[in-house]
C-alpha cells in the first residue's frame, strides 16, 4: 500500500474514529466491468452487478474472509475491522499498526492478513515493522520482527504455500519519514521473505517496491507485484524447497497512476491484480481478459464465502461481486 503516491486521494476520505455501522453511501460514479476478451464471460457473467457494501474509511487494505465476515485493515485509520455481508462494521483491533501514538493519516496501520495453521491470524503491521499474530483474545503479539538482526522495513502482504511456509513482501511504505530515505530503515533492500521451520530467508532482493504476492493453484508459480517506478507483475518457478528460478515479467503497467498493489489467483489460474484503473484479470500467459473499474483506487481483494464472491478494498469503501469461477481461499481458512 504505497501511501505517498495516494496522499491527495486519501486526504478527502480520512476518518479519525471507527464507525459502528456502514455509513450512508455518497453518490459516486458507478463501478463497471470492461470485457476485453470473450473468455471473461466464463469468469464473470455479463451484467454482474458490483455492490458497495460499506464506506467511510480512511484507506482499506488486506481483506481476508474469516468466520462469515470480511476482515480488513484501515491503514490510515490504524484499525483492523470486520464487515458482515449486510454491511455491519465491527472494530477488531485498535492501533492495528502496532506503533502507539502513530500519527493518523499516514500509512501506519495493519495491511495484509492470513489465517495461520494453528487457528490464529497473522497480519502485517506497517508502523510496527513486523508480522504479528492475533490469538483468540484479539491482541496482536510479535511473530517476525527482524532479518539477521536488522528490523524489517514495513511488511505489506503475506501468503502461505502448500508446505506451510509463510511468504511476505517488505516494502518501505510504513517508514513515514521518507521510505527508503528514512533514517530508521535498517535493511539495504526491499525484499520478499520466506519463513519456514523457524528460519527467515530473503528470497527476492532486487525489486524496488515489492507489494502483492500470491501462488498459482498448484503452488508451482509465485507472483509478486512491483509497485514502481517500473510497474510490473513478475512470475517465478517455485521448487519444493522454496527455491525460486526463471524470473519473468508477466505484465507491465505503462499507464500513469497506481502501480500493482494486491493480487489474488482463482482456481483456473487467472491472476486478479490491482493496478491503474482498477482490477485486471489476466491469464497465466499474461493475456488481459477484462478489468473491474471502480470510482476509487482498488488496493486489494479477497475471494470469500463459497469462493465465488470477490470483496474489493477500494480506498474508502468495500465492494463485492459474484464470479462464475472459484477463487483460491487462504490455505488455512478453516483452521481452528
């Protein structure tokens, strides 16, 4: 979630207090679905409506379906919340970024989330600069804080592979005093990490702003988005031991505006990636099938419910639409 490039957008939508219920929707341009290739019809039925479920937040991110509701982060409001299918909001974690007294309006809150195999939830704490674990008491506890004795930058998005290893991106967006130029930055790179058997490994160190991350349905391909200045989604072959090879650019974003942020993959292997203009649905070969356009910046998305519902974190709002194909739900979505 690269806040510095979105400051003007967020200034108009910032909240300083958590709403107890969805705010009345304000008039906005209607969201739409652009069909670029006829193959999109097998993924999203023509005429599918896009609903705005809830609105009135600072900057939504990190959506994850859990126990019948969508959990999500309000990055600039420093809250983690949940929204029910009928739009009711509950605050789950205050000061979700993990830095007490952090200034509201900055990228300080939590970001990506993933259910863990033990039934807890892991979340990326941007200003706290760590991966935290949330147990049944709802209180975040530090889980991964440093690499080789140096503090992480600002964990952003995370996903498990089929062997139980945790992968996460670590850009500098939460370093609010200049990102890479922030004196508090300790690592010399913005990396992608793999955590397995108690060991943290830097698996990618040559991306400028690694952001969204996800796996193909067979877990043999890893996708990572680079927000900028060169905006692209990169694919890698993944070996059983987690070694990466054959890096290649799946798609570049030449348009001005937002770079690729969050991404998810459906059961047919299509990558749903946020970027300029909305969410693009792209085949594993890099062919664009269509685009979901919103009146706000789409930062991330999550497959939910039966796998055929997509929730989108769109700046101040949460949106929803139905699909014909199932999406990949988090690996440990049903862990208790």
